[in-house]
């Protein structure tokens, strides 16, 4: 080990065909804001009525079985930190499903 830092790809396990409708060309014009941050933090407010669902896939492309799901349940008061993906721009824009009145706090770091 050299002690130097490297960026690891975070697209392992992502089914790219499921996000194919969300992938756009990665360039300074349409990813200028994304180039300014390393990660985003999503926090569900303590007063939310139930968990919010965070996913990389549009609803009609999600697969949910008894053993796996294409979303993460973010309970009230919990925080999810997602590293910015430099290879697949669509993964920098997670989709959220919530109940009317829920509050999410999103911070770009």
C-alpha cells in the first residue's frame, strides 16, 4: 500500500439496463452541478409518518421479492450518505417515494 487515496467505483451490482432511461451524456453542461460535490446526504425528518423509499430505479423497473428489493427504507431520523458516482451519472439522482407531508433534508457535500 502506498498510502495514497484512490476513488473506488461504486457501480458494482447496478443493473445498468434498469437505469438506461435515466442515463444522459456526462459532460460539463448537464453535469456541472454534480461535479461540485463528492456525496449527498439524505435525512428523513423525525416527524415523518413512516419510512421513505430511496431507489436508483424508476418504479416500473424495480424488482421486489421476498428476499430482496431495489430500494432502501429510510426510517424517520435516519440518514443515508451516497457517494457521487463518477461513472454513471443517473446514480447521482436517487428517486424518493414518500407520504404526503414527509420532510427530507438533502445536503450536497
